[in-house]
């Protein structure tokens, strides 16, 4: 009898302990989902599609140059429906995935600006770990069928049970031990009233940006990146959208780092794609209205709010496809 009780107790423990652990896991997962969700704030605007935003007439995709350099406040105030699909380090592959997921919210003949940056035919991410970490956010806004290289395990630990991949973020559930993490935005651009030290620091940051985009990379023109851009253009054209290739403004300090040899191949590649697909290309990378005016930049190759607003005014006047969309 005693032996039977021992076996029964053992069986109960085998069931109860895992059950308790799973229960605790699910209970912790509920509040942690809010913490995890906050890490992907740059994707929250997608929730507005189909709700506050419908029949988008003007949009853009792209990495950080798309995310930061296209501000539609003025056009929105004028009654146009606009949307920014850009996100830091986003590749053409994910640009396409987002359009496949949310393209039904775009108006017929919607203008879609496709930024082409110096690193667009390579990788803005510097290693595989960083690339994987950035790809995780798309599990929060794309359905499995549209996620490139979809992985069920990644889906489970990022969207279903993010507590399993919490790491040190788990401490955020404990107020007394919460980590104090600060996100430092790029410092304001030096203006005419600042000293030479500020300008020198701006130039130093430009060299650091160049180093990230160019150095320690075996091939700056990967064939698959060009294929992904062509697929993105093809999607737009087949769905009645109007793709427009565009290179956003860079400061002279960033441009000074880039070799003529690279630029020759860069423009050769873009012009060939533009010609083959019959898609217009507009280049503002060396535009004198921007590259010498540091007050328009948040860092060497990203516009600040003032610069982005001015940039939108300029392309509204100078890009025929956008002028047509605006009825001008």
C-alpha cells in the first residue's frame, strides 16, 4: 500500500510541477506581451491602415531614409491620404512583404516612393545576429504567408510566447529591478551659430556612418538585392501602383566619404533598372539645397523634421508623378 502511495505521489508531482511551471509561464507572458510590444513601436502605425487611414494615395517604403525623410503632415492637412511604410534597416524584401500584406489599403495608381540608398544593394545590418533581430519585428505585423523565410519556432517565441525570448527584459516585470534603458537620438545638426568643434563632430559621425555602410563588406552590390528591387517594382506595376525610385538628400560630409568608383557603379545600376522597368529615378543625394545646410539634418545622411518637411515640398514641385497625384 505504501509503495502504491509513493508511486501515486510521484505521478502527481510529474503532472503538477510541469503544469505549475506552464501556468506561471503563461501568467508572466500576459504582462510581458505589453513590454515586448513596446519594442516595436515603429511598426504600430500599420494598425491605422483600414481604420484611420484608407485608400492611400501617396506612400513610401524603404529603410531609415524612407522612415525619417518622408513626412506627410502638409499633404495630410491638404486632405491627401498618405502612409510611410519605412523602417530602420528594412530591405526591399520586407518592403515587398509589407505591400503584399497591406496593399489592399492603397488607392489605385497610388504613388509609391522607393528610396535607393548607397547601401540598398548590400546590407545595412552589419552581421547575421543584427539581421535576425531586426527580422523578428515583422512577425508582429505580417501574416506567416508574407514573412520571408518564415519559421514557426521564431513565430512562437516572438508573438505567441515572447516571454521565452525575453532575456534580460524579463527584469522589467520587476519594478524594483527594472532596467533603465535610454534611446539616444542623433544630436541636432550644427548650424551657423555653432563652433568648429560641433562641425568636426558632425564630420566624425559621417565617417562612422560610412564605416557602417561600406567597410568590412565583401560585396557592395549583391545580385539578390537587385532582384528584390525588381520584384518590388514588378508588384507595384502589376497592381496598378506607380513606383518612383528616389535617393534622398545626404550631407556633404557623408558624400565626401564615398568614392567616385562606387558612385559610377551605383548610378549605373540604378539607371539600368530605371530604363529596363520604365520607372523614373530622382536623385537628391548631392542637392545643394540640402548637402551644405546642416540645419536640415539629424545626422550625416538623415533629415530632421524640418529638413523632411522641406524635402516633401520640393519633390511635390519637382516630381511629375507626385504632381499628377496632387492634381497639379
